[in-house]
């Protein structure tokens, strides 16, 4: 027999109080019976009955498990590859404290929600790099998210093509896949217009593979200046560059792959909607196995204790006879 609990302080206090009460009760009953010169054997019947169902309550509280049974354990999950734009415009602060810092916070929330799924991270501007391959290690993934900054990639424009191509390659890599068929998702996060030439053809491949593609735009229509290490970014005429959210490319990309577009601006935050949308996608079976388990049978002891308590309440007996 296996116990799910042990005798704790609460159980020991109950046992002590019960024992103390009934020892005192028996002493008084025996003294009274001797004074009246009567039999007090029936006192022990009541004590035995109440001790029995009290003990059964304690046993039930400790959760006895016995007997072996088979249970099928299934592992179901998704593969999620996240592509994050690290162009300098992500340092704009129309979304506080900045677009990139807001995205880093929301990425950690996404990781928290899908802690049983594999998640990977790609950073890009006009080129793409794997920051973290598909992994179950959420601590390592959060560490990679925290280190994201715009100095990690060249900043000569924004091109969705390399990021999508790399995400497609990594998420369909059979050597890194657990099963051949499973739910695969790409999330592309950016604030700007796509200046790439190959995005459309790569998006078509994504759709042909049956991979879900969601885009997330961040920024506002009024925009803000871009902070750099040397101050605010300026154009060729020496004027401050104002970065505004340009959602058109992201919307077109989502539409062309039968995906969805979500947005973070000064009035709305669609990350929860994104999480719910991904959560509604059924994960694929990764593994299934039979394991031996013992079943908690506390209800047997609890039921018997309640029956004995009911008997004790319904049947009245004289504890002393003259």
C-alpha cells in the first residue's frame, strides 16, 4: 500500500484530542458505574465503534493507494518558430518603454503559455540568424529573449524573406522533428515595411507545407523618434527620423498564407488573441506509452467511516446497566 500523505501536525492533534477525550470519558464512566455497582462493559462498545470510524477517517485523509492499473500517457504538442525584427526602428518608444522591450515582455508571456511545446527564436533585419533552435528548455529560451537587441544584426533595411526561409527550413527539418506530422507555427514580428524580393515565393512554400503563419505588428500611426547610441537617428538632411508602424506588408503576408494579423499599438494589444488562436490549434501526438499506476482508494475508507458514524448516531445504547 502506498500513501499519498503522511501523519502531519493536524492529524496528530486530532488523534491526541480524541484519545484525551475518550480516556477522560472512560475514567468518569467507570467511576460512576462502580459507584452505582453496575456493569460498564458497554462503554467499551461505544469507544471501539467510535475509535474505528475515527481511525478510518485518518486513513482516508492519508490517501491510501493500492492495486495496479494501466494508464496511457500521451505527449501532444506544437512547434512554434518566432521571428523577431531587430532593425533600429524597434528602438522607437511610441510603445513604452520601447517596441523591442515590449516585444521581449510579450514573448516571455507566450513562452509561459506554451511551456509544453517546442519554441525557437530567429532574429532578422535584412538577414536572419537563429538565436535559439526549437527547444523545450524555456529557461534557456527566456535568456535568449532577454539578450535581444538591435546591435545583434546588420541594420540596412527589413526583409521578411530570409527570416521566413530560415523558419521554414528549421521547422520542417526532419532530423529535429519528433514526428513527421504535427502542428507547426511561424510567428513573424515587425514594425515596418518589407523591402525583400523573395518574400512572396517563400510565403507560398509556407502555405504549401500547411504551416500556420501569424504576423504581429508593433508601433503606432503617429510613430516616434529612434534612439541610437549616438542620440536620435537622423536622415541625410539632418532631420530626426520618425518611425511609424506600417502594417500593410504584414497584413498581406498573413492574408497570402491564410494566416492572421495581430497588432500592438497605443490602444490595443492583440497578444492574448494570438495566444488564444495558437491554443485553439490541435497539437500533434508526439509519443504515447502505457505506465503502471496505483489508484487512490481513500473513498472506501471514507464510505465505511460514514456508515459507522451513521450507525453510531442512529443506535442508542446504555453505557451502564443496573
